[in-house]
C-alpha cells in the first residue's frame, strides 16, 4: 500500500502546540507511507484539492489525515477520497486536535503524541480493506413522539411536505405545555388562540395519524426502516364511538380526580375531557377515581352515553408502525419546587407555581380566569414572584439557566395588573435574561408601564404572617434586607428533562446529557440531529426552549426528515459484521449476544453456521469479541485492525 | 522513539465512539488540560473490546490500559456496555494470575457530554500509572507462555 499522510495545522489550533512539519517528516518512515506533508486547512477546498492532487501525483492508495476528530470530518475526507477515485474506507484519521493540541501545552510532548497517533492510523490503514455499501429502500413515513408545540409543528410540516405522519402523544390530548398557557410573551397573544387551530389541523390532516394516550414501547430497525411498537393505553372509552359531547363528564358523580391539565389546582371528574379545545376531543376515565372500576358500582356514564362508547373492560392495546424516521419532541417537566423548603412550596397553599398561576389566569382554567388565592379565594393585592426556582442553582443540581422564566414572570406581572388593576407585583431576580426579539423591551414594559417592582436578590425565606405570607430576601442593589408582605407567592419554576426521557432515549438509542436532556449531533452544526441516523430532536427535550425556538426546531427537524426522504434509496453502512464460514463452528454465541437479532443460523452443507442479516446489523461488534473462533469480524474494526493500532503504539 | 525520557508512560485507551470518544472530544473542545501519556484507540462500542486486546497491549509494553464506554443503560447499541462490564470485570480479577498488577487496567463510563469528567478520569488514571511506574517487561518464552495461557482462558 502507498499511504499519504496529511498533517493539518488547523490554523493555530493544532500548529500552535504541535510541530506539524515534524509530524509529517517523521511519518515518512512509517511502514507503507509513501508521501507525507503538512497542510494549512485540510478540510478546506484547497486542502482537499491538495489531497486529491497528491493521490494522483504520488499514486497513493490510502490516506491518513491528522487533524480534528473523525466525528467531525471523517465523512468529509471520505468524500475527498472518492473524488480522487479511491475507496472511501481506505482512509484513517488521527485526532491530533481534540485529543492532542487542545488538551496539552507542552509542544514536545504534543508533537510526540501526534506522531504516535499518526503511526497508529497508518498501521490500521495497512490492514484496511475497500468496502462497498449496498442500496436499500426507505419507508417514507415519519413518527413524531410528543404532541407539544414542537411536535405539532414538525408533524404539520412533514405532512404538508407530503409525508405520512404518525404522531404519538402520551396524554389524552395534544397541545403540551403551551396549551396550558393563558398568554404568550412578548406579544401577549392568547395561547390557545394560536395553538388551537394548529391542533385542529393535526386532527383534520389526511396525512396524520394521531395516537393520543399512547406511548412508545419498543423501537427496532434502523434509519429508513424503523418498526415502532406503540402502547395504546386503556382510556375505558371507545374512541371510535365517542363524539366528545361531554354528557358523561357532566353527570359523573366522582368529582375528586386529579386534574393534571390544571396543574392539580382544583379537581375534575373521573371521566373527563382535559379542556374544551382538546384534540382529540374524546373522554377518558381515570381508573383510580372511577367508582365503577374501583368498586363495581355506579356506571352512570355508560348509561348516559348516547353513543355507547364507555367500555370499563378496555385493556391496553399494542400496534406496530413502520416508519423511516423518528422525531423526538417529548418536551420538559417542571422542577420539583417543594425541594425549596424555605419558599414554603407544598406547605403554604398560597405559594404556587408559575404554571398553576397561568392556569388561574386562563379563562378556561379552574377559576374561570379570576385570580384567587387557593387558601381563601380572595383576590390578592400583593403578588411576589420568585425567580430561578430550580434554575442556575448548583445546590439542587440545576446549574443551568432555564431560559424562559424571566420572560414568563414579566408576562405574569403584566397580566396580574390587567386582572387586578390595584395590585402590586414584586419580582425577586438574579439577572434578567431576555435575549429574544422584543424580549428586553417587554421586561422593561413590565417595570415601567405596569409598575412591577424588580428586586435584585435571592429570597431567604417565606413565612406566614396572619392570613398572608412574608417574603424575606436580599436586595443586592440597595445593599440590604427587604421584607414584602404577600397575598400570593408565585415561584418561577425552571425546566428539567421530562420524566421518563432517559427510558425513551434508551429505546431510541440516542444519548442524553447529565441533566437528562437529549444530545444533539453537534452543539453548533447539528442541532436537530442525533448521533443515531434517522432520529431527530425538536423542542425542549433537547434543552429548555421558549415557543419560537421550539417551533423553529420543529420545522428544522421536519426539514431534515424531508431531506432524508428526498432520496428513494439510502446507502447502507458497510461497517458491519461478516462471517468467515470456514472458521465458524456454529456455536451460536454471536446469535445470542447480538442486541439487534441481526445474526441468524443457517444450514451450510449440513453444518450449522452463522449469517449476518446485513440490513439489520448496526456494526457494534459485540459478536466479534464474543466469537471464540474469531470467525465473525466487524468490518473496518477487525481484530487485526485494532491490534495493529495497539502494536503501533506499544512496540517501537 | 523513547517517550520523552520517562516523563511519559505508555497508556492505551480503548474508547467507544459514541460516548467516551465524544466525551474526550468534548474535553478537547473545552480545553480541559490533561496529561499527554494516553493514546486512544477508537472502537464502535465498549462491547467490541476483546479482553485479549488489553492483555496484548499490556504484554507488548503498555504501562496502563484504560477502557471507557457509555454509562450503563445509555449504550448506543442498547446493551454493549453490559457485555463489556462482565468481560472487563473478569479480566480485572484475572490479571494478577498472569503477573500483571490489576491497577494497570481500569474501566469507566463517560458520556459524550462529560468533558470535565473525562479530564478527571485521564488525570487520575495517569497519576495511578505513574505511581506504579513503568511496567516490568514480560519477554521471550514467558510472554509466549502467558499468551498461550490467555488464549485458552479468555
């Protein structure tokens, strides 16, 4: 083999702490290396042209590029090789930026390490084989998991683009957190007035199949051909028959069921429709509070239902949908505010969360849009907002900024004044973070036009005083303590990853960060992709987002899906396992360890042998390290290839 | 080439592509300074790591071997790291029987977002290897006998 080595300066990123010329010079002595040079920016157009010219000029048949991480530019350089007429798998990358120049200051040690990494790459390349991909067809249907505003946007954009969409929502209605909001910042638009029509579009779109009250149970397959098993949870109402007339909810005698849509402010009936604009507008029974299901008595809803839709015997059902791509849009949950004992959340009824306050402001909420204290139903005059409850606080494991709390607090301060003109709002804040379009102007309006008093400092405690609450905190601008008597305290609760998000990530085989938010493919350049081909992200499951960002990401994910589906065929990754039939003894260990069921037993001239199902194999190589014979080898990561690297670094 | 006259020792890292290699990248992007002794071999999954790779590295002159993969239950390939954990734990207990200090081999889990954790892992492990010092050479007939024993055992 005639190997060419190209050592990239990456401007001063590498050259600053690595002597690239020396790396190139030294690598000329490695086995197989016929040509070596350093280059300013290997990934740039002239850099790639340089590689192509060198391949032709020096008759190279393998290339090592020493530059950044292969997770960044391996595909770039593989394409360069193809342009020069070489097989894309006769390429190796030495990561001398992320793993060398950026983590060490010692130029001599770095240069030495870079030389070793090139030596390893060249040694592996000597063992590389040309590999060819196969073409396979794509199932051009897409599944969106999560029916919040991000999922709705992604679903509508995909459906309008002509794709068949399967939308899976775990609660009985789509709408997500946005549907619970009264108004949106900074326009003070009515939330359900802008979201409602889009929800109706979902219900009416001929390309969209909606599974509400459903969850993803299992995900199998690979990009272009996923099989997703969905659990349709029992709602005890036959939704094909239910017309959403609401008679059952009126007559249900059990009126003490939890009301998650109203954030547990007030109670609801055991059979209910979460809110008037719910999509699908179907009733569902909460079995924990249904007297018929619990005690076998009652049955009022079944008697009264004009379409005979009630079915107390209903069981969970499972359906499998085949799709080619998946968009995760599972959103976020609110931080558990009761962790802050000093704020009295969960202890004093008049300390509520921002989302509970939002329900109180909403005309469709439990108080009909009248602001009332939960304790005695009186209209509050002094409302204190405490910001950063579960945001920017290392002590509760939430050191990140949730991003939207400053804005919704300003909105709620404005709305408070609208609802109760003689009221006074106080906002305890750490910093005001309002970087969006018209956002800073909006928080200023809350202060200047609506007279909300912003106090910069943390609250140390909230304690009762008679019927009211005293809020004691620091005012770090005035340099002293302040105490405010409040009728109502609203905690601006931060966002955290949705409960169960990690479980879904494991099913989808995508990564999540230490807070449980899903990891994007690249923090700058692949914001909606994941590292699993065919799985995309939208909305707050990736990190806290406001509505415009969630919608933008929903559309971006849809664009990625439409882009993926613009081809009729995808090329398979040939880095999969292959069985050497002569060495295989048919023990079946690879079959039992493969997590994807990608290996089957075949009969070969009367002997048991293993065979890899090429389209199912994901290329993990568990089989290869399991096989006692070394008979099944993961292509591009064979035992010989890995050991060549090990030997290159150990023996010299 | 001598390794900087003993300033560095020879440490081989086997990292899965999805979590730990990404974590090492994140550490680089974040400029989290680390000792330079470690050389990383990228593999698709920690489940791809045959314990023989580690033993061969140690027999061939590595002073330490570090394996890192995705956190349990967060594997890109569903359960590769569970296979890895079983194999590597067995290997760790087995090493003293072939005359290798078990402290020369560690395995750990680092996700792609944990740049800082990767810095700590590398720094800690490198310190540990420096405390143990350069590995005694196993050569000639001894090495071959050991390898044979291993082929049979692993």
